[in-house]
């Protein structure tokens, strides 16, 4: 039996899950958050399997204190000693071209994650703080890093190169990296089990942040997010792909600074920009009430999804299955129906009753549907825990 702690460090938050691992069985013993790190009103929480959630309001000036409080909660509720922990796994957003798989942490890995902070300024620095905080609290425990970009490192050159002067790639490493790779990897593996074999899948990670990937025989051949997570389909507050001159035009004629333009593209666009709501549940509610802006927002959203699905079918030379996951992909029958209805020409036949199900791995197409459609709740923490066990073994 092994005990694996999985951490997902944000700039002011820390999510965690503790797994008991017995052979191929991975059971979540406890999970929770540390919130508002470095901000007034900070607290930590824990929910033990089968129990109620507990909260403790405590000052968390840095990730060091957050880690100590999390470990304290685990000791009070599920651990007899910190020596019971076998390893800690971390989610890292940006691994650049350095990492095409999970790795054990050493000083070189920490330095490379820090170096890549320029491409993930909100996430990589926080992850480094989390790694160092664990090192301070548990200096001898092995740590493993799992990278969101690693799954996409199998993309061929024609998929990741941008048509810019070649030195932009060679000297400055400007290329397509993608994101959500741990999620795309997990759901494509589950979909292969449901389909009966590996094949040509389009995986749709649809949350407030969203990306699509083309996966052939378990390997990513293309993905919608790019150099940063701003690219691809329209999202909750991010614009996704647009004419690259538009930001320059707005900056020139509306006198916006670089920071103001960044804020507009990342935090004020997408669903929020088109209809005033960033949460898809609010947008769908307004859509059902007949609100025209919400209708336009959902129509644009579905259209951008369809554009990528269509292009990926061309890239793969066909498609065996679509896979929906993440907050919207798992919980919005409406979005899934709108997408699938527009893809009926592929021979997709949706089962309305199955499409209404939530919280489980399910095929939502009829037995005679030529292309299968699956809903798979994502589990990035499980993938991190599995990679961690594999590396420490």
C-alpha cells in the first residue's frame, strides 16, 4: 500500500488529493484546498472520503504555510505520521520542449520550470513555490512533476510550427505547446477502453478554459491551444483564435497598453464579452429565456468547436469517436446536442436519454451511430498519482 499526495498549486490557491494505492486500485482518502494564499481571509479545507467537509480559517502568507496547514489537516484526520507518505505529485502547466513525460524532481527540473514561467506566468511560479514548500516540509520525500504540455509533444512539426521567421522558434521557442494535456491523455485512454481499441478521437475539454485535441492511436497529432492557453476555441473569458492584427488595431486606435490588451483578451472576452456572463450555466439559462446575446454567444461557441472538429477530421483522415469532458463537456447536454446535431452528416445519432446522464463514463450515441460520442469525467489527479507511482517504483 502506497500513499500519494497530489498537489495543484495556483498563484493564491492549492488543491490537493491523497490517494491510497493498492496495486491497480487508486482510492481518494481525502481532498481539499488552501484558498486565498497571501490574501486576507485565507483558509484550508479537507473532505475525508465518506465524511463532511471541514474548514479552518488561518493566515496563509505563503505556500510554505499552506503546505504545512494541509499536512496538519491530513495528520489530524487520516495520517498517523508524515512518514506514511511515499511521494508527492505536482501538476505543472508549462513544460515547454523540455518535458514529454512526467519526471522526478531535482534542481535542474525546478530551474527549467522557473525558466518556463515566461510562458505560464500565473501557474509555473506557483508550482515552483509548491515544490519548494514540500521540500522544506519533507526534505527527503520524492516529488514528481506532470506537465499539461507533455501529451502534446508528439505533435508533428507541421502542427506545432508557426509560420513566423524560423528564428522565432529556434531562438525564442515560439511554437504551439497546447494545454490540458493530462486531461486529454486520460479521457483518450478511457475512450479507447470504451471503444474497444485505440483509434482516431477528437477529445473536447470544455470548461471555462477549453481545448480540443486530435488523438490518433493514443498520441496527440494536433491541439487547439497554442503558445499560450489563449488560443483555440472561444472560452469563458478568453477570445480564442482571431485575426492577429485585431489586438494591434485596438491598441493603436483605442490607446490600450500591452497589459490592458492582455486583460481584454484573457479576462473580458469570450462568453463574458459577448453576453455578459462567463459561467456557461448562466449563459444557458439566458439562452433558454430567449436572450439574444446569450443565443449569439452559444452559437459562436458551438461554431468554434465545430471548426476545430472538422479540421481535425481532415488532419486524421477520419474520426472514430468524439469525447466530451471537463465542466461544460461533462455537464451540458445542450452543448453536446448542439454540436452533435451539426455533425449528423457524419452518421452521429444521439441517444437523448443517455445524453442527459451526468457524472459517469457513458456512450451517448445509439448502437448504429457511425461515429461514437462519449462523455468521460476527467481525472487529472489520478493520472498524476499513477505517473508518480510509476516513477518512484
